[in-house]
């Protein structure tokens, strides 16, 4: 298969995957919405989830949405400054505008093809700043490593701070499924714990043999490379500033989620802890390689809001408001703007004359 045909097939597959997930989410939420209408005595012809979605968009508070856009923009600015810091030790002083605009271009590319944004971002900066592509790609590895570490910290904080909410939700679901029984009496839970224990014992007993297996050695090399990448961060001239930028990026992501919740009346009462948990669920939705997180973000954002007893149809509206604000309106507009500005701002003096 030719490279072009392979890319086309991958694009089709991931697009269909995203649309399928989104379709399943809509179908499930629509069925629940129709059932609620039936219980409330609302005629079917007056019960449309799409109509509710359009109405919910009209109730959004524009001031909070402006803060969502501001937080996302600032996160991209921090990422651009961090990228400059990664390239500086190699002897390349990259312009902030080029760094910032190529990041916007990368988000735009991700809407069409998952993970393509990294390639477009690196290729664009390499072209306009005249840096070897492999050097730029190397910095993106460290960039993503730091994002991975920050995501781990955020997940840990969310499950630590909101452990009571999560545990109450699990117990409530268990009680609904098997009234009067404890979670620890569930045969599936017991079987999973037993299997986990056997695997742990087996891994310890046969650890030397397991360590010689090719997949385990590859994983070990991957972890070693991961650690080397992290250690390279501390060799930067301004390592503290680099870490500060990294934390700032994820703080802006979190605020972006919280501002989205505050913008929508049914979720506006949720506090910072709930926003952190919803942020974690929604972020994990972007890990699934669907275009721009389409469908996967919706499904996990709805699951996160279910912990706080937000109605499924309202959660679906929130997910669409958050998705459309940034992934559709912002990233498309910013991506097109970056496409137009990059060649203009990088014209040679002779060409300008």
C-alpha cells in the first residue's frame, strides 16, 4: 500500500471511529431523554434532544466563554515559550510568533487527522525557522513527556481529592445492580482481585525469565528513554522556569474546563474539585485517537459529570458546548489565521521590497 493510500485509510478509519462513538453517545442520550419525557408526560413531538441542545447553547454565559478562550490562548502561549526553551540549548533562537502560530496550526491539523498535528507543527517550524526537522521532532518528544507527567499528576490529584465522590458513586451503582450486597462480595470484583494477585506473585517468582522476554526488554528501553528525556529537562539553563511553564499549561487547561462548567447553567454550581474530575475524564477522551477527541471526549465528559448527578442530556449539552467552543470554532479560526499569517510574516526582506 502506498503512503498516500495508507494515510487516507487511516484518516477514514479514525474519522469513522469518532463519528461512531459520537453517534452511540447521541443515541443513548436521546433514548434516555425520550424516556424522561415519557415520565414527565411530554408528547414525543415536543421532545427533541437536538432542540434542547440548540436551546442550551443559547443559555451559555458569553463572559465565561471569553475566559475559556483566554485560558486556552494563554496555554498555547506558555507552550510556545516552553518550546523556545527546548530549542535554545541547540543554538536555535526561535521567534515567539512562529512558535505560537505553528502550535495553532498543529491543533488545526489534529481536527482532520489524529496525531498529525505534531508532524505539521514540527514541519512548519522547521521550514520557517530553517531548523533540521529531526532536531525539532526531538524537542516534541520532551514536550509530550512533560505533558504525560503533568497528566499523571492531575489524575492523581483528582482521584485523591475526589475519592469520596468516586467511591460513593461506585457504591451507589453497586447497590442499584445488587441491592443489599457489598462491592467486595461482587464475584467479578473478587475474580479481578484474585487474578491480579496471581499475576503479581507470578511476575515476582519468574521475574528473571520475564525480564529476558523481547516485549519486556522493549518496554524497559522505553522507560529508560522516558527517564533520560525527563532528566534532560533538569539540564536546561532555566529548568525551574520550564517546569513553571509546564504546570501553567495544565493549570490553564483546568481553568478552561471550569470556566466551561460555569458558563452552562446546569453545571455552574459545580466547584473546583468537581471541575478537576470532569477535566480528567474529558482529557482522557482526547487520548483516544479520534479527530479532535470527537465522540470520545463527549462520552467521557458525560461519565465524569454523572459522578455529580448531572442529567445525561445536560451533560451531553455541556460536552458539545466545550467541544464546539475550542475544537471547532477556535481551532478552525486560529488554524486558518496561522496558515495565512505564517508565509506573510516569514517573507524575506527582498520579497517584501
